C-alpha cells in the first residue's frame, strides 16, 4: 500500500520514475473524479505537497497524458460539465 491510499478512494494511479497522478472519487455517493499529484521517495509514493524539481516536469507530463487518456477511454467513466465522473457511483 502506498502512503496516499489509506486516505483516498483510489480509482487508478499512473506512476512514472518520480512523479505520478492518482485519480480518485471525491466522496462516497459523489461520482465526480478528482486528481492529485504523486511524488516518489525511496520506493514510497505519497501526495506531493512540497513541489518537485523541474527535472521531473516531463515525467509528470507523461503521467498526466496517461491519466487523461484513461478518463477519455474507460467505459465506466463519462465526461460531464465539471470534468469526468463514474457512471455507476
């Protein structure tokens, strides 16, 4: 289990070398999908609250693209006025 998982209803994660993206359901009964940025340190993944070196921007850009592709292609997810949401939540 990664350090962020005990606090979020995780839908999917995308992890690069040092940066990642986590998609999660905003709250029980609320189908809206939110995201947060992840950071890695010594093999542990956590919510990146203190920023990161700009050398990891490309890594983050790749993970953001993978997350967007997932949102646009997963059949359990649909776009709506405020982003994306789970169809059956």
